[in-house]
């Protein structure tokens, strides 16, 4: 009888907790504090050959302008219950702009970048600075910078947008403002003002000695990225240190004022694998998106085997083991939330069976 009475009393206690909007830790601890990350996001693969035709169809049917603002098609991870997020912290989208079109200026709290797989002819105007966009380039749009796009070329163009929209939404820190209906500066300079001032390695203008949390360099050009990756592999051929592992070169895009990440909430990198090379298996606390810039290969991701071709994208959930194999030379762009975890001292990784904080 005592056990029955205790069970009834316990149920009344739980009912009273619920009525008072309370939850006891002892019934929730396995959900709140799992032994290791148990992400909702799934490992997933989007083929560029599927994405681009859909973007082209949207270009025929959906105008660019106020209201929708951008003709951007978000990667919706199937594990995230219909939300337009690639991972719980990262937004990835294919943006498509037709010849002569203008995407109007706006700004927002969310930090953003653009990575171009193919094409040219679009200028993104960032805080009044027209920045040309070309294949292999990384273009930055830091938090609360005005930005719009205009197409002065002769063929429609698509590229990858990356933002921290889910993270900012979770933090209830989002602000958004419309700019002018058009773009004031529709010029098409070969080189942006930010590059003329900042694209000189190891040389800092004395007029700009104050550090900035966002990189003042708005464009990281493919020619320099390519040269850096090639140099690392050349050093490997000369038996000099310079690669991550055999046949694997990588660079991180950094802020020339601090040496840290180019954007404070999004880490961006470029990787190159020689034909036939492979990476070790690695898993990291935090999520990532990878896109193939050039080449073919295979991603072994949490028990899945994804065949990769130019433009293809994959999402890597937190703590999911990942390994790449290159068929041809494989150039991979990636962005992730790992910097945020480092700032919060939540970063952890495991490689070759050894975990280290």
C-alpha cells in the first residue's frame, strides 16, 4: 500500500511540476547531457547537377526584388523538420541572378559570404564597394554591412551563399534593414577598393591600425588560393613540411587585422587533395558544409558513401566521422561553426582514435 501511495504522490508531484512549468532534471538528464553529441541534422548530399536546373527554373519564374529580396534556394537538411537550414547553426543556399538583374541592397545581423563555383559577371556592392565575383573567389558580407548585387555579364550566374542565420535566430539577435531600391554604384571595376588597400600579404596600411572583428578584405581571389595550395604540395615533393597529411594541402581564410578567422562566426577553408590521395578519418564537435570546387572523389561520412562531382555539397553533423578520397585532383571549399565552439571552449575533435579537447 505504501508503494502505491508513493507512486500516486509522485505522480501528483510531477503534475504539479507541469502546472508550474517545471521539469525535474532526473527525468531529463539523458536528453540534456548525452554521452556524446546526438545531432538532429543528417549527413546529406546535394548534387550540383540537380541544384542548378532548379535554380534556372526559379530564374524563369521568380522575380528578384523587394519582399523575397534574393532568389536564393536554401539547403534544407531532412533531419531538421522542414526548417531551411543546412545544419542547426549554418545556412547554405544557391543564389541565382539573371543577366541585367539587380538584387536590392539590405543589411542584417547575420554574417555572410559568397563562394563562386562557376561563372562571372556579377558585382556584389558591399558598403558601397563594388566587388567582382568570379569562379573560385570567396566574397565576404560581414554583419550589418550594406550589400546588393548587380549582373553586368552576358550569362546568368549561380553561387553558394553561407550565413549564420540559424545561430543568430537561436540567440534572438537578428536585425534587418532595407536599403535603397536599387544599387547606387553599378560600376564594374576589375578590383575592389578593399583589395586595393588590404590584398597585400604582410603589409598593413598605417591608416588602419585598429583591429576589426570582421576582415576588411572583402574578396579572397582564386588565383592566390590556388597558388597557396600548389605551393604546399610542391614543398611536400621537396620533402619540406607544408601539408596537413600526405597529398593534402589546406588554407584558412583569415582577417588581416587579427590573424583570426575572416568572419567571427563562420570559419572558411579551402582544401586540395592530389589524385588518389585521401584524408584521415576525423570528427569534430560542431557542424560543417563542404562544396566541391573542382574534381571528383568520394566522401565517407558517418556510414554513408557519397560520390562527389563539381559543385556538389554535403552537410557534416556534429561529431560525424568524415574522410575524403580523391579520384582526380579534388579542390574542396568548406565553412563551419568550429570557431564559435572554440570561443566557448566546447571544441573537441577525434582523429586516429584519440580525442583531444
